[in-house]
């Protein structure tokens, strides 16, 4: 439209035309650079990991990894050397972390993300979840019901299980080595030694359900959450999974994306809210969140570093809490 006006003599002042051209050409570029440094503003943010109250990382679309050293007040965009989406990120300390994603993507850093190096994946699958017990022992779960394992920090990844036509969305372990992986169709696999995996009976194995999150909560007990306010509880390693109808009233038919144990409470995040309880059976209560969620925002990921909880929305909303009840929003 600007070109047409120039050709027709619609602008009498050449300096004015040049000023307009400069604005439309260069100003958006400047805005894009600035906004690109803020998680969720130009690219969806998908995963979060904090090792303490100050040092954290967020992974997102097109290989974006953001890092903060001041508790989220400012963010630095790190160079991941990939355009693949980052689906999960896990740091065990300020230096050592892993990020996974599409097309067999496995990234590793030993310097807090200043440099990210791609590790060799035995399969070119979509990796959805990563979990590390320490700098050496870790696991990845994802496409085709696959679980990978490593005992050397990812220098070599081994296929532990694969071949089932499902997507694993979550993987977790207890301190004594029991593990669980789950995802589509409510299917849950388990392991007693982190190496041999078997299909575990549960209450909701059906095409209608997806399990988004599994968490060990102590005393051999495990909880899981998923689509349509799905909540599952396993009272001990040898018991069957039970479905609990406790969050439908608060969360409706929305997904419960993450659940974890924080001190004496269970904390669960849904698309539009955060909930807490001292028992899987409830009563569950809605947590107090500072401000309102932006339009179209979904609360998607939850991180527990033992001292503080962090919640991430796909559009970059970040909340934190030291008790699971009252949540402050990063400005």
C-alpha cells in the first residue's frame, strides 16, 4: 500500500515517506529480537526446569531455550543449534542438563547451556519426556512406546523398550529404582529395575484417555493425571491403579497436565488452574493465583526442585510458589 501511494504521489514529502518505510522495515525487526528473548511471546514455551530459586531454563518451539539467573526477571536466549521443538528439559544442577524433542533430538550441556551438544539417538523418534537421577543415569520416553536409558550421561543411549504404537508423554522413577512411563490410551508401563519394562494393569486403559503425568509421592505410592480431569492412584508397588473422581468439579473436562508431591501436599495443574490437596482422594482446593491468565493461555508444565514450585504456560506465563497454595506471577 505504501508503494502505491508513492507511485500516485499520495505523499508530498520524501522525508516522510522514508520515515514510514524505515518504521515498517526496521522497527518490527527490533521488536522481534526483543520479544524473542521472552519465553512464549513469539514461540510457545513447552517445558521448564529450575535447579534453585534463581537458575532456570525454558524450552519451546523451533529449538528455543531460554535461561535465567535472576529467578525469571530477565531471560537470555541460548543457542541450541537446532530448529526442532524442545518438548522437555531437565537439569540436575547449574551446569548439567538435557533437552529432548522431535526427530530423535537429544541435547546436552555441561556449562549451563552456554553450549549445547547433540547426543546420538539410537532412533529418530519424537522424544517427549526426559528424567535424570544424577549426572550419569537418565531415561527418555516418547514415540512408539519407546524408553531409552543411559548410565554415562548420554554418551551412549540404549533402547530399553520399543514397538508399541503409542506415544509416551511422561516418565518418572522412585529413589529405589522403580519406574513408570505412560501416555496415549491410558497405557502404563512399569519397571522394577529401570531396565526391564512390562505393561501394568490400570483402571483406564482405553482410547478415550491420555495420561500426561506420573509422579512418585513416597511410601511406594504413585499418582497420575491426564485428560478430562483424569486422576489415578497406586497405593503401593503391588496394588492396582485406581481412578479417583475428585477434580471434575474444579477442573471440568479439561486436562490435568502435571501432578507432583511438594512437602505435605499434592499439587496438580490444569489448563486453567492450580489445585492442591493433602490426599489423592481430596478434598482438592483451588490455589490462589496472582492476576488473571492471559487470553488463550494454558498452564502446561510444572517443576518441583524441592524448595520451590514453578508453573509454565504455553504463552510464557510463569508462576512460582513456596507452599503450593499461594502463587505469584513473574512480571
